[in-house]
């Protein structure tokens, strides 16, 4: 296990814990003020940026509100993941951005229970990279039953 510190907003510390293996296809996870990374990605700056974006979301909304919205609202979860994946893509070098975009779209399509295909996720990511309001044109999503 490896421990590292990062910061968000230039002053808020975030502890990163690198473990031998995360379950399933996970390579990183945000647990509020803590990020956990699979050892294979503990030096992957775009993945770290993705998880740090989730830490910002946690602090902006507060733990209870963020986690409740994330797990009960498809729309909020999609918005949160689009923000995190866009931060990740912006942290990539130009050469790795294209392949990473395709990987991100596939991960978003299969990993979050959003009922979207990879092509739709790719379009949403591209729109989000160029807009401050990526979900403005989407209909309201129904909460999970």
C-alpha cells in the first residue's frame, strides 16, 4: 500500500491510498475526502484528476447530499461522471486524449447504470468538453426505484 497527498482548490488535502487490486474493473474510487487507486494506476495523472474531481463534488454538496444524489438520481450521477471524465480528458496529453475519450465513453456506458450506449456517452463527453452546461438539453432523469 502506498500513501500520497494531493490537494484540491490549492489548499484542501486529499489522501490517496494505492492498493494491490480494486474489485471488478475499478481503477480508482473516491470515498469522500479519500481516493483509493489500483496500484496499476497510482501514477496515472488523468485518473487521479478524475478522482480529485469527485472529491470536489463531495465537499461542494456535503457528504450526505452528494452520496444520496449520486445513488438516487441518474441525472446527478451522469453530471458528476461527465465532470470527472472531462477533467480526466483535459489532464491527458493531446496524443492520449483520443484513445482515452473512447475508453471513457465505454466506461461511462457500462459502469454506472445509466442506460446509455458508448456512442451517446462519447457525444455527451465531447459536448461537455466544450460547454459549461453539458446536461442542458437532456430531459430530466427518473430517480432509481
